[in-house]
């Protein structure tokens, strides 16, 4: 086989799992219920959030909170302060794609 298969958890419980972490990309899968969120942090690469269920609340730097429904793909540049949470009754599920992989970000950005 040339391809490899990755799996992610199908659940309504809070989940934060790393699906792929190689030299090319980092892909995480997250499920957050009402009132749950991630600790405030800074983007450590170019970040793409793909909302597959629910409504994500996202505050970047000093901006007001923006909300994005399922079917949204949000692009966030490197080194941006992020607050990610679920204020809704429905479960929030999304994927986070980081490219280049954070452990290689400096190698790629220094080459520019």
C-alpha cells in the first residue's frame, strides 16, 4: 500500500487528539461541549480551523469574538494570540491543520 490510514474519535465527549504530526503538517481533531475551550495560546504556525459541527467562538489578539458555523474554514496567521471556545448548546467539532508543521516552522520561514 502506498497510502496510510489515520483515524479520529467519533464522540460527543471532550476530545483533543493529534492525528498527524510529521515533517509536513500537524493535524489535530477537537470536540468541545458547552463552556469548554482551549487555554489561551499563540499560533505556532499557519493555522487552518475546519468546523465540521457546531459553532466555534474565536477571539484573535484584541479583536472582538467572532463565531463561525459548521462548514467554515478559518485561516489564522503565525504568532496570533488565540482564544477558542464553545458558547453554544450544540457540541463543537473541528480539525486544526498547521502547515508547515510547527517543529519545522522556523526552518521554512528562515528560508524566505
